[in-house]
C-alpha cells in the first residue's frame, strides 16, 4: 500500500468519524430536550467521568493504541462540543486571558467554552451567584504557596457548590524581545511567580534588575511585549498569545509545582463512585473541639485528605476535605451530628493527583 492509498483510507475513516459525530449530536439534542424539561444541569462531571473511565477500560480490553491521556484529551473535547451544542453557557474565570486559571477552565470545559475573564476571585463568585454566568473557575491552593485565602472567603460569603476540580502543573518561562540578558532592565510578573522563580533570577543575575509586580503573568507578557529592554515571567501560553519570544522554559524553582483550581456553580453532583467532599467547619470555642470532631471521621472510617485552618472575619474556621460523597450514609451521620458547625461546599469527582 503506497502513501496515496494510505491517505485514501484515512479520508475514508475521517468521513465515517464525521458521520458518527453528527449522529452523536443528534442524540445530544434529545438529551438537551430532556434536561431542559427536567431543569437538569448541562454540565455533569460525574457522567463525564463515567464515560471516560468506561472508554479507558474498553481500550485496554481491545489492546488499543490510545493512551489513557489521549483518550481523555480526545473525548473531553468531544464532550465539550456536545455540551456547547446542548446549551452554550458562560464560564467566568480569574483573568485575564491566558492566565493559569484560564488554562484550567479550558482543561475542564474545552476550547469552545464561552469564557469571561473576571478581575477578582470575589467577582467570579459574585457573577455565578447572581446567575450572570453558570460556572466559575478559581484557584484554591498551590503546592508552594498554600491555600488561597480569598477563595475560602468566597465560600463563606456565597452559597455556591464545588462541582469539579482541576490540577495543573505550573511551569513558568522567561520571555523577552531582547536577544541578550544583559539588555534586560525590567522583569514583569505576578509577585507569586517571582517567589517561585527566585533561584533562576539569582543564578542569571536578574535579581539585580527592577522586578515589577503586576496583577497576572498574562499582563506581564503584554507589558514586556510593549516595553523594550524588559522581560516577563509568564506561562508559555501567555508568551505565545502576545508573540513574545521565549528565552528560557521551566524556570520555576520547584519542578513539581502544581496549582489546584475549583469549578463552582449552583447545583450538586450525583455520586460517581470516586468522589471527595469539601466542607468549612466552624467549631465550638472549647478545648478539644477539633479533636472530638475529627474522631467522628475515624469512627466512621472516612479518609480525611486535607485540614487547613483559616481566619475569616476574626473567626477561626477549618477547610476540610475527605473521601466520599455527602450522600454516603456514614458521611450523612457526621453532617447530621454537626449540622450547626458544617457548611457543605460540594462533592465532586476526585482528580488522580492532589496538590
């Protein structure tokens, strides 16, 4: 079989795929009609998880050539097309465009999402709460910098639910129009990015130039493109968006740097079989209150995965996560016992790697 014949076969397969995609969208239309009648959310992370896991298992059974990550990438984009076909809905994220939060949003909703950059985390919460947008994407914690306090404050202030999480590997680049590092007089970036790239800055003598903090790494790329003899510490996506040449890649001190993002909305997920639950707990002000509270989890054999203390309005609260869905019988026991102390933030599909 020569190259011409191979290409003809590929065209034939592509034609069949096109027909199958259109058949799938015809069924999606019927699903959309049902969801509209029953007022069911279009975005169902539990159902999407079920689809992807089933296809991964089927692929292994058939000794398919696709890797798990390839299956996830292919079918999540197809699901994204279907979701937007059902009903295009707005997704707010902590902006600007090409920020890491924007990347996290695209990771979950695909490239065809109707994305709206919002300047503050509180603003994202507010616009979801007042139903200007259906979903919001906000950062919750970084492996180097810890919990994002503004996000915890948002959960205290608004009655919204976590419906999904996204964990991104965070890599920074140095981008500049300058051909020589000696010509760089200013470096723009977000303050947290400067901290995450401190060793690189020291090693290459950039600690001696003016470091200018701005609201985002995407903004840094935009400014560096317009400012001769400057550079930006930003994401590769931001550098490409503003046509800023990348000088060095992966300049962060910690190669395992990750940030976790949450998707918030106004509905609750059904159990998927692979869930985690997040709560805020405001416990009585007495000795041993936290110990007594946590012992209930031990007695019910619930796996606690995260406990972080946080001060909101002068009041100490605990951001707590554990395995399981809030509808699980043993979790319901704890909720019923401590209903005055717990604010339920959501149960959602657990990502494979945590921060």
